[in-house]
């Protein structure tokens, strides 16, 4: 009886994991595109609109993110995990290259059509945010993006 119950629980866990994996793949596909930042705040410092205007973030369906400023690639990330079944939705991204390669950012996100909001904890205080805020002393970054139309 114990073995049958254990096998049933393992089967349920696997099915739940598959469901979350399917939801993550679907969400990454929905995120795919080029995004223009419309606002950003880092630890209470609001980034000027003029500093955002030439910046774009490209996201592909495999979870690869590239941030460009003009023609220059500023940083590349890889989504390590994404869970659209949680509230708020969670995302962890890892820097893919350069001097910060391997650094992981814990975050939350909200995808609403052509609007994407992301709030990340800074790596020196790796505590996942529970709300979309990045005020002074929060050690978080909050950005809002609009999808660019083709």
C-alpha cells in the first residue's frame, strides 16, 4: 500500500512538473520579441527617459535575452527558470557572458499583452521580490517594457 501511494505521488509530481514546464514554454513563446523600456528604477533611482530611448531587449522563445543600446550588445542573459503558475510569476535569469557570467538574478514578472514588467533582486541581496517596487533601500530593479511591433 505504501509503495502504491508513493508511486502515485511521484506520478502526480511528474505530471505537475510537466504542466509547469508546458506553461513555462508557452510563456517564453509569448515573451518572444523585441521590447523597448518605458520606465526603469534601480534602488530608488529613476532612470531618465533619454537614457532608455536607444535601449532594446530581445527575447527569444528559448529564454535567451539580449540587451542592446544602439548597435552595441550590453549584456546577454539566459532564463534559468520561469514559473507562470505562481503569484506573482517568477523568473530567474543568469548572465551568459562577460565579467558577470554566471550571476543569477531572482525576479518576478507580469506579462500583459504587449506590456512586460520585471522586478529583480540585485545579486548582492538575492531575495526574490514579492512586489513590483524598487524604492530606495530595496536593492531591486524594476523595469517596464512595451513590445515593438514589426
